[in-house]
């Protein structure tokens, strides 16, 4: 098994289209393809783009997920939170000209 980054729990808060109530769920993980500040994307980045259906192991739990690369606006919104939790991500981004891609991993089962 290949490690693909530091997973970060992500809470998604939405507003119901019928009731207008807001609710939150933590069903996703995020990963950043920083490759330690390398000028190239890591190999697993290309693997996720080509084959977004993945298996994740967290402790003793194993589940399937689908990876989706965040667009620029979504990444810009999430990036400060990721850097606050894992400051090395900001250090990696500062060393390179490419934008570090961020994927959201949505649990399927």
C-alpha cells in the first residue's frame, strides 16, 4: 500500500433546499499532492486522475471512496485550513511554482 498524504477530516456544511436548515457531515478526507515541494506532481496524482475509485484504510477500517480534484475556487477556500493543520503544506507550496493539487475523497460505502 502506498501512502498518499496526510488525510484531513473535512466537515461539509450545507443548507437544505427545502427547510433552509444547515447541517454538517464529516464523510470526506482531503489529500494534497505536494510531493514534498517537488516541481513535479507525485506519481499517485496521475494514478488518482486516471483511476479515481480507491480503497482507504484508516486504522482497522477499510472503505471505498472516489477522489475528485478540487477546482481553483474550492481549493482556495480549503487551502488555508489545510495549511493551518499541516504547516509543511504551505512550506512545500512556497518552494514551487506549480499549484499543489488537492483532492477530496468521498466515501462510497
